[in-house]
C-alpha cells in the first residue's frame, strides 16, 4: 500500500468511527422529537393546565378526563417508599463495608449485592405480587391485593445496591488523612464515620441518592405487576394506584389505534417522565462533578 | 468525697457501645439484603421447579396452564437478542474506540460523552416509546423481531459504549507507544494491539449489556410485542414474544397454576442469564491466557 492510500484509509476509518459515536446524538434527538411530536398533538386537544393540574385521569373511559396528577401521585408514592427502604439501608451498608468490614468481607459482599441490581425487573414484579404482598397482608390491616407498599419495598431492594455501591465509592475516596485527623483528636470509629467521613462524602452520596430516585421513578414492571392499574390521587400505600410507567404499559397492552387521543396520552405521560428523570440525572451529575473537584 | 468511677471511663464505655452498635447494625442490614436475595431465589424456585420439564420448554402457550410452554418465548428471546447484538455491538464498540482513542478533548467529543451518560439514565420504557414512534410507525417495521431488536439495541448502546471505553482505558499506554515506535499507524495500533489487549474487558461489558437487554420487558411491551404467540418467529419480519413478556402475561392472570408457570419461566430466564455470564467468564479466561 502506498502512503497516499494508507492515509486515505486511516482518514476513512476515523470518519466512520466518528459517525458511530455521533449516532448517539441522533438517539437523543429521536427520543425528544418523537415525544415532542405526539405531545404537541395531544396538547392541541387537551390544554396544558388541565393535563398538569387536573385531578382525574380517565382517558380510556367514556367520560374522559386528562389530569395527570393521580399518575404523578402514584409514581411519587411508590418511589418514596422505595427510597425510604433503600436510602437508610444502602447508606448503612456502605458505611459498614467502607469503615468497618474487613476487606475480604467487602470483596465477597459487593458482587452478591450487585446480583440484586442485575435481576430482571419482571422477576421483582413476581416477587412483589406473590411473596411480598401476602407477607405484608399478614400484619398490615386493610392491605389490598394490589397496593403501593409492596412494589415500593421491592423497588427499594432493587435500587439498594445502586445506593450502597455508589456511596461506598464516595466514602472510600475520602482521603485517609481526614480519618487519621479525627482519630488523633480522640474520636471513635463511629464519630469518625458519621461526623467526618459521611459529611466529607456528602455530595457523592447525594449524587447516588438522586440517581436511585430517578431509577425508581422510571421503573416499570414491578409497579405494573403489583401496584394495580387504578389511577387514584392518594397517599395511602395500602390501596391500588397506577404510576406513569404502568399507565404506558396498560395502554400498550390494549389495542389503541394510532393517532387517537388515547394513543397520544402515553407520549404525553412519557414526556413528563423523561423530563423528570432527565432533571434528576442532571442534578446527580452536577453533584458528582462537585465531589470530584473537592478531592482532585 | 472520692469519685469511684472517673467520668471519662463511663463515656468511653458508652462510645465503645455506640461503635459496636453501628457495626452490628451495618452487618445486620447487609445480611438482610442478602436474605432478601435468598428469599427471592427460594420463593421462585419452590413455586416453579415443579413445572419445569422438557414439554414445558417445547410447548406452545395454552389456555390451560398445565399444557402451556415457553417455546415461542424462548426462541423469540434468543432471536431478538442475537439481532440486538448484531446491531449494537459494532456501533457501540466503534463509538467507544472513537471516543477513547481518537476523540481527544474537543467540544464535539465532550458533547457526545455527556449525551451518552444521559442516555444511560433514560428509563427503558422511554426507549419503547421511541421504538413505537420511530421503528414501528415511521419506518413501518410493525411489531416485528427487527423492530424489537432495534429498540433493544438503542437501549444497550450507552451501556456497551461505557463498558468498552473502560476496557480500552485499562490498556497501558506503553503498548500503544511501542506500536507507534515500530511505525504502525493509528488504526493498525488500535486493531492489532489495543483491541486484542482489551478483549476480555470488552467481552465482559458486552455480555453484561446484553444480559440486561434479555431481561427487559417494558420497552418491548410498549412497541406492541404480542403476549400470545403460538408460533416460533422465522425471520426478522415475524411477530414475536420474549421470555419476560410471557412471564408478565402469566403473572397477570389470577389463577395460581399460571403463577407457577411464571415462576418456571423465570427459572428458565435466570438459567439463560447465568449461561450468558458463564460464557463471558470462559471467554475472558481464554483471552487472558492468550495475552499472558
């Protein structure tokens, strides 16, 4: 091969690789365009204020109402329960593994916890419906067969490894000098962990928390299987609710013709879901960047 | 009056108790998480193992739970994931090579990087809406294997890119420099030195991304994949179903017999995932030996 041909080939290869990388921009553009297109058509028929602030969601009934608040309430309720399970326990596990456990224990526990994050969500849905709900019904009075509590708890188990391993990374990267300083002042391990190391890793831990919340809001199958499909504006964790994601599944399972208002509702709800998780992800990224600057 | 116990001693005692408590509590919660995993596996195994049989694997779905099988779903899963791999792996690995080896610190590379990490955080059901709007409607693929695989490929792409970049980053700089010193071009260096050295890591990342895609349910339901498929998909235009959708379909029915089918289906899905991970480990070991 002559030099000229070789240089040309190198150039062609680099351009091709660049196009592959740039393709990811097209994916983002595709998501935004598809959501915008159908949402705009939806908002042509339903005023934005009714969609955002209406309290009744019955697009599939004869008497149609398009207030998304019941779906938002269901999503927030299930995610809040998940966070209430995952945040304290994930943080405790992270503190234990990073500050107390011997390193063989840490090396053994971490991969097993990560298995929890790799279990398909439909499996967690089965677990919530067939195991957790009957278990909870034995001591929670008035718990319906479909409810927000059971899928919320199971979702908490699912996102726990995310909080524990990201927080542990944050705790781990706190310089040892800080710990030694605390010990030199006579602090115990607990005082060092809770008053020095955790505050020092605070932005890393919050980044993990926000990311986990975003994952919980976007989680679909667990709530679609175990929370029921009744949009209801309530904070009672014992009754059936419907989340934004479960609504999209519900419509997709039916035979809703393209181009109808019912069909467009799933894109409008999807847009709201996309914007919420996108905002949370941005906040999480910002927090992580800040953490990186502190100990660079 | 003499002080029998020095005040310091009692507070030190309390502090030590607090220390022990925190440690014990941490251990307890860690064990609880592991017990939850154990309960999950036990619950599913005890519900499902009775339904596992050769005929369960080779039968078509049925209205009677005892006769129902998962052949179309298993075949569909294998077909969809192979096609997903075919689409996503070349794209993802090429993108990762560009960003890691060629990209530099330019503004465009930076934009692409931020974009990819954002894509990794988009909920999977949103990819389903993209697939529905783009592949199923605009491109007219209908509810085919190709539409499903394309949707899953987009979903797996950011994971593949991030994992591949990590594997490429782990290849020591000296290897590249030695190659350049011998007069190799950039691409010769990447193709003959960097990629082979990174293969074990890349393979692990690829299998991880694909095993996540195998377990995905929501995006495929959203593009309209069928829940009742009494045939094995024959080509990329066939309608299809996959294991997670079949499991979901069975879980949603009120009869206990179908719940047992769902548990058996989950066992098959978990075995498939384990097999994929085993393949990853075997491949990684083989490549590592060759490199050593």
